């Protein structure tokens, strides 16, 4: 069953968040192997909601170490937390 991680991130500045998104595009496949989909939503000038979908919980959990390192290695991240769970409905028109 598909599994999702919803991450909320607050950056130190809008410019740093822009740079962080660009860096994410480069490292996404390496740090988050198996990821099927990512949707980033700017919820404010310095904040971002990111929805990532994986094929299953095991694949999602296998990326947690890389995620932790990615967040900790970037000084632009002021705060970050996430929720996870099984995808109960997924439809794209």
C-alpha cells in the first residue's frame, strides 16, 4: 500500500528556502530512493509543506536516515517536522 510523508519546513529566509528547493531537486533521487511523487506547497514566504509518496512503508522508512542528514546539514532549516501514514485515497484527474 502506498505510504506518504508530509513534511513541514520553516526556513531562515525566503531566499534560503528557494535555494533549498533547488538543492532538493538535485539530491532527491539519491537521498530518497524509491520515492514516487513529491508535491511542494509554499505555505508562506519562508515555509513549505512537502508531500512525498512511496510505494510502501518500508521504502519510506529506508529514507529516514538520508532525510535526517539532509535536514541537519542545511543551516537554512529553522524548523522541520513530519507526519507519515498509509495513503487511503489517491486520484489524479
